[in-house]
């Protein structure tokens, strides 16, 4: 009987061609559509009951809509988080976009020396310009800050650049691992559940944790130094801060200890604030690479797509001998940047060198005045009059995001909405489905959009999306 039911269901399954005809035009590649249809029909074959034809078509349409929504596409960020990791972090400057278009659309001198007509090095201009910008002897770039840290740890975990197994003192047992010293208060977890400690240990080294969560002294570092110590590492706490009964030695103090013991000292700066954060209207100071290197640190690394305002990249700056050694590592080739990343980064570096940070979109969002935001909010609300929607201008606090400046809030202006003919969740979902998607959040019984993270040229698109959502 069971087999008979299954056979009956299979006989009623429509042909793939009939489903495709019913779907009509679809703006996805045809192989993707055909594969989705076949997968859904295959799933239906295992069911005990056969849906009607219209239900099958509707099911497949929903699947295609979900698949389409997963494609990389622009969104309008109304969350109030400027460096939003889920939204691709830093928007690129127009100069960077133009550079990517110019370099990506044809050939380039990526590894060609125009002066000699022979093969050349990759990123020579960028490395020299970054060194100048950071006040460093030398600099280089890999594909993100995590990669920069892994490369540094990989290199310094070896003695004098060559692997040297160290046998246990008694009996010639298994080799002991190289050790990296780090404060317990800096064992942070970053986005996606990745933990600094686990990432570093994946290279095969041993983390030597010192101090307590809230207090680490210089004596803690000194006491941990031993024959297996390969590096002292200081990590930016990124997306949290500690206050109260806390203590941590300065970079100058750790640098002096490291020099005395001839141990490299590396500092992960995380967010990459090249300009003083006070220029952005932020009271909390974020250490710049130049400041940290002056304290005696051998190397710093930081992200290119946070406060630096460029593409995803891991920037390393510091002593020339260290940078040269890192570039000789075989791992360096696996972590290097491609031509599109280098093109965008080069343009962003030039903006910083020319002191035109107002043209870096991320930094411009920080500097937008509250008065300007209120003027825009009034214009948006005026355009939305007459809709089945209660709308008001609100105030809120925006965040830097991206693990930068966790203590700092920026005054922001919000568009607060309460729909009259749908729920807040329905309004949020409808706006996410608009083109381009408009992303906000629900709080205090209202749907909110922060104007600080919406570019002025997007205001019209926001108005159109809200109108469509209210009349759907």
C-alpha cells in the first residue's frame, strides 16, 4: 500500500519543462533555475502527499527568491553601525572605485617594472607609501589582519628564521613548542566566533598567558620570558573595554623589556586609525601606528577596511629587517593581495597622504553634523506624509562598529515609524526585500532607521522603499 502511494505521487509530479514555463522570465542564470526546480521536485518525490501544481510553482518561486537574496548586492544601512562587518565594513571612496574599474578592466603593471621592461615586485608604491604614512621603516600588505597576525606568529615562532627543534631537558623527548607571550586580558573573540588564542595556536605555537583578566603587570611579562619565548604580543581589545580595577603596562615599558631580552614585540592595533580619532568628533583616542611604533614596538598590524576606510587588507608596518623577513616566508605568497585590492588600497592611501580624509566615506560618516542629519530627516518625513504610517524624527546613538572604539557613541538622528496596517516585523521584512534592501531595526515599539549610516544620495531610495512597503 505504501509503495502504491509513492508510485501515485511520482506519476503526478509535473515535468521540469512545465514548471519552467510557469515560472516565466527569471533574472537568475538558467542552470541555477533548472537545478532548483529539480531539487524541489526530488524532495516532493519523497512526500506522502502531492501538492497541487500552483503550490509547487509557488514553493519554487520562494526558493528562487531566497537564492536571489543571497547574492552579493548593495544594501542601505540604517542600523547606526558605521563599520558594519555584516555589510562589508568600510564603503570605498569614489577614487578607490575608479581605481578598481581602471585596473580590473584591463592589464596592469602588477608585477612588471616599466623602467627596465622586466619582471618587477608587487605593491612597491603601496609599501613605500604605507611606511611613510605609518612613520615606519617599511611596510607590507596581506589579505586581512588575521592573516597578518598569523604570518607574523609563523615567522617569529622559528629561531633566526630556521626551524630549530628544542628537545625536552630530560630523555630527549618530544620537541617543546615555541611560546608567544600574551596578556589574559587580550584573549579576545572576534566576529564569527573566532578567538585570537585559537587562531595563534593553529600555527603550532604555545600561548603563554600572563597576568589576570583585569590586571597584567610588567613583572608578569618578565617572569614568563624563557628559552622558548619567541615573541611578546599585545592585542587590541577590539569590541570591548575594561574599566575599574584594571592595570596594563604601556607599550614603552613592554618594548624596553623586549629589547633587553632581545625578543620581538608586536602589537595588533585592530582598527587602523591613521588620523587622530579626535578629528572625527570622538573623545576616545585610538592609538595610531605612528604613535605605537615610536614607543619601540617592532611591528604593528591593522585592518585596511575599518577606520582606515579601504578594502579588506592586513597592513603590517615596522622594522625593515622584520618586514623583509616576512616577505621571504613561503606563507606570504598564499596571503598576498590581488590587483583589485591593491588598486583600492593605493587610492585610499593617497587620500590619507593628501590629508583629504573627508573623501573617505567611512570617516565622512563620523564627521556628519547632527544639524545636517536633522535637516535630512525633516525632508524624508515630509516626503512620507499621507501614508498609513505614524512617523517621527527621533534621536539615537550610533556606533563605530567593526571592533573599533567600543566606548564611543555618536549622536545620531533616526526616522521612527509605526505602520498602521501591518506589524513592525512585516515592515522590516518588506524593506529588506526592496531593491536595494533597506535595513533598520525595531526598538521601543518602533521601526528605526539611523540617518548617520545612510548616505545623503540614498534618501530618495529610502523614501521610495517606504512608500512601496506601505502600499504593498
